[in-house]
C-alpha cells in the first residue's frame, strides 16, 4: 500500500482539520498554505494506509471569510494484485486476519486442542496485529542472514502473539478471546501473600479476613510502588506498575534484555517505535529482535525459541509454543487470527498516545517525547475489568490484585523513567483532593526496590507540561488548536479527553 495525498483550494484564512478512525494508522499530516495570485489557499493531506479496509476521512474547513464546511469521503486500501517482488508471491487479504496484505491461508486445517476439539480463531486488535508484524519485519530486515534463516514476519509475529495470550490471561483463563490489550499492566505486585488455604485447597478465610489480616503491612519492598512509598497514605491508584504491555516487560529483567530501560509508553508499543526501525525503542522491537536471534542463531529453531520463552513465567515449560502452534499455520505461512471483533482499534500501543512534554523551567531546550497512558480507555482487554472486592475499592482490581493505575504520563528524561499522575485526574476519582505525583526511576532500576523516588506537586522544583490539543480527534494544520498545559492545571483531565 502506497502513500496517498489530495489537494484542495480554500480561502487563504481557512483553518483545515482532518478526522479519521485512527490518525496513527496513517501517519496523517495536514499542511495548509496560500497559493500565489488567485486569492485561494491550498491544503495538502498526506497519509499512508497500513491496513486493508475502507477508511473514512472527514475534512473540516472553517474560515472567517466564508461559511464552514465538512467534506467526507472514503479511501479504499487494497492489497497489490501483482507480486511486490519480481517472481515473488502475489499478496492478498488473508482468509483469517482480514486486514493485512499477507499470503492467503486456506489449506491448513483448523488447530485442535489435546482433546481433538477445534481451537477458535485467536482474537487480536488490528493495531496489535499491525504492530507485531511491523516489529517482526524490522527485526528480520536488520539481520544479515535474513535470507538463509527461514524466519518469516508471520512466523515471528506468531511467536510474539503467543506470549501475550499467556501473560495477559483473560479473567485468569488462557483462551483465544478476547483480544489482549498492549496497555495491560501488572496486577500481582500486592506486597502480601494469598488467602490462607485448607489442606484440600479450599480457602480458610474470607476476602474480608484476608484484607484485614494484611492491613497496614509495610515491611516488604512492594510499598515503593505506591505513591508516597506507603500503601495506606497517598492516592492508592497513583501506582507504578513494574510490568507493562502485551509481554509484561518487567523492571526485574536483565538490563541487557533491552526492555528494562524502556518507559511505560515504549513497553506498550507493539510496533517498530517512533522511527520505524529496529533500534529497540519499543517493546515490539525488543521482543522481536530477541526471538529472531534465538530462532536464527540456535540450530534448535522453534524449540530454542520455546526455551528462551521460559523467562516469561506463564510460558514455562513450553506453554507459549503450544499457543504458537495454534496461531501459526506452517503450511501456508499464515496466522490463525481474526480482527473482526475489534473494528476501529488501530493503536499499536493499545490506546497509549504519543505527545510532547517539557519542564516548566529551562532544563528542556527541546520537547521530550512522552506518552499519555489512558488506562481507562484501553484498546483490547485488560484485567482492570475484574471487579473490586477490597475494603478500599479504588485500591484493588480484584482478589489479591495490586491497584490499577489511573491515567498517567510516561516519559524518559535525564536517564530516568517517569510516571506522572496529574492532580485533576486524581481529584476526579479519589475521595479527597490530591496533588500531582511524580515517580522517577533510574532507567535500569527496579521500581520495587527503590525508596524515596516519589515527589509531590513538582519534580526538583519544576512542573511537567504536555502539549495537548483541544480537539484530540482532529489533525489540525499548523497545530492551531494545540498548546502547552501543566499537569497541575485543573483543565488537564478534560483536555486529554477525560470526563
């Protein structure tokens, strides 16, 4: 699929804005400029469709010198009918995944479980599917042995997806649906043991007795994940999750693994990062490059990848390979997945959005890339949906679960990974008025072990500012409706789309 653009003529003072189902899918840009001589202006709209379907675009023109208008039209993206590589395979829409230009898979029989029952199609959001394939292509392209290795993007994507179905277990069950969200956050850093059990495995205490028994228990390292380093003191949902994303990339990993140094927004991204190349600035890139290395460098191939996957607890001993064998149709190099249940969910990071940030003082000469991690609007399933049962409902998302963080801002600066919880979001959901909380963790540090990394109100005397747009769903020419907003501003929550 190739880039596409369209030009229009407007009054010279017109404000141009474009709205799509997901600007992220296109890399959409809008440029407005005046034309010489005829009294009209021109607007150029450029985009590159990444998924195969009908794309609805709406263009809004507002001008002081002419009546405003809305123009809607469709762009239909289709797979090429001729081989993109001479003598290579003709690409069509997959019989299974429906949205990407991959080889058709029709000859492989449906996978079956150990009881010979057919396994259903694995649900995945279009954004996640596109993201893992993007990372897989980048990882393979970066290898000098890519033509000898025998690893295809679909095969590598199947390895990557299989981990997510085990690590992010829908309602504590491993099953092909619903689609897992790349925005998923770790929920087992509770700082407490489980409920007491009888010898036959039944519970010996109620949920209420369990929470009463551990109330105020602060002698373990998990307390540093809570704001103010105390579970019972600060806003409970200003919580720093050490495990992030489809692969639950965790602070406890080895820094050499690459993901430890990534912030929350980067770990959630299943795609190829901000510069679309394999330089390990996203969770997708790191996981894809590690799995490709194991498959290509070790003669064990699939078995070697399965052994490597054991570092994910949910994959041991070879559980993720079982899922991989269901997802990957070896005979046709196709993926046994469906996106039919997740129309419109095009974010490769599960709904995490990329923004620009800066400090209120002069310490940032240029803006910092940051991410708005809106946990209350995930694309795909997260276990935030598990009902609360604790004495403090905002504190836990279920039995023995850690808090589920409120929306926060994630970024890296000065060799530290930050999570910032704006006070207007805390105020709207907690019992009392709260002040913005900042947590700064060294890039290679484990947040569980680091005390005194929380700050209240500001960080080293400065307040974080985020460039937000008053119309977040529209891409506006020249950034006319965007501006810098302090996380301490009472309007911050509404400007980022929160109620």
